[in-house]
C-alpha cells in the first residue's frame, strides 16, 4: 500500500512538472517578439526568399520559436485578400512586418503607420511609390529584386547573336511588371534588341496573348512576379513557336520550362530583407536603414543542359548546368 502511494506521488509530481514546463514554455513563446510576413502566394521563388529571411535572422540570433515568433500568411495570389491578410497580421502586434511582393507592400504602406515595414521581392520600389530614391520612408525600407538587365541581355546576345526581338509577358495590373517593361525597353536597344510587350490582364489569357506574338519574337523573357505561376503555359506556347524562354529565376530552368536564367538569386534577396529585419529587432531606427538593391554578385546564370542541346547553343563557362 505504501509503495502504491509512493508511486502515485511520483507519477503525480512528474505529470505536474511536465504540465508546468509546457505551460511556461508556451507562455514564453507568447511573449516573444513577432515578425509578421505577408506573402503573395505559395510560389516557389517567394518561398525561397522567405527562407532566406529566416536563414539570415537565424544567423543573427533570431530563431523562430526561441528568440522570436514568425507569423506567415499569404493571399494565395488573390489581390482581393490583401486587406484581410494585412489586418490579420497587424492584430498579432508584430514588432516588424515583412511584405513580400509589390501589391502587398503598396497596400500596407498606405494603411500601416505604427509598425516598421520591410518590403521583399519588389522590383522597383521607387516606381511603386514605396520609397523616394535611396532613402527609407517614414516606416518602410526593404530589399529589391531588381535585375541588372544588361547582364541578361548581353547573355542572350552571346548565345543567340541573331536575335532581334524579345517578347515580354507582363501583368498589366502589377506595377512590378510594368516597371520591368519600362526598364527592358530602355535597356534592350543597347544590345540590338526590340521589345515586344505581351500584356496579360487575367492569368487565363496567357496562352492567347502568347499566340498573338507568334513569328514576331526570337525569345521570351519572364521576370520575377505573378506570371511565374503561368510559366508552364508560357513555355508550352514558346515551344510551339520554337523560341527559347529566359527567366529571372532558376526554378523554371530546373523544371525544364526555360532554357536559362540570369537573374538575382532569390534567396539572397530574402537574406537582404532579413538583415534589415534583424537590425530593426536589435532596436535600430528604420530611418537609419537604407533600402538594399542586388549587387552583381547576387546574379546567377543557370542553363538547362537538355534545352541547350535542343537549341544548339554553346554553354558559357560561368553557367551552372542543370539536367
């Protein structure tokens, strides 16, 4: 009887200790500074950028679940959900809010004044009205994925010297895409190329819009943004035309949809955003944190070996080959 009572007391003590540990551990998590991340959608390149943010924060001692708590929500590529997602994340009382994509950043900039904001994966933050020049706004700074188009176009002309026209699909409602079109139109003539705009109002129109430039382009370029989700349709139409597809990110190259990419490394864009978030968490005033643009070293060349063979091109020495 004494032994049973003893073991009952031991068991009770163990259960109580475990309960106390779990309770206080959960309380500790609840008290951690929150980093809220509003994401455009479950797109591979954006997920990679978010992982870059997490990696950079971890390298700076800000580990999710230990020293900070990261709350992520996405709009599933549905712009109408932006107000709902921003409101949801704001109610978490975050110390910093990260805005992944231009439309989300534009909305948050207009609606949120009392939380430091860090944009991520925005092509032209000045044209988007997020910042003025190279200075942060009152409560916003961030990391751009603006590609050096000169590097890309030089690469295109190196492997396709006879190319004269480059087709550019773009979403008419996205300032990221319209900014890219303007930049491409400025840069292309220096390389003997004209730009053929391929405006897309709705994602379902991609195939029809692509068919409209058949015989008018020598290659297609797809920038970072919402149209990455339509890459299979773009690649299918380009294949019918017999023209190669170039992309800003390498996932489409690895999937066999694009011949090559010479874009900004998406993970490095996220890491740049992570550096800014880490400094904000450390107490640095956002007005002291200049926005970050990619360097030439942030660019990376990736070529699909099978497609290179199909188009009969010589692969540059600095390229990373994928099957």
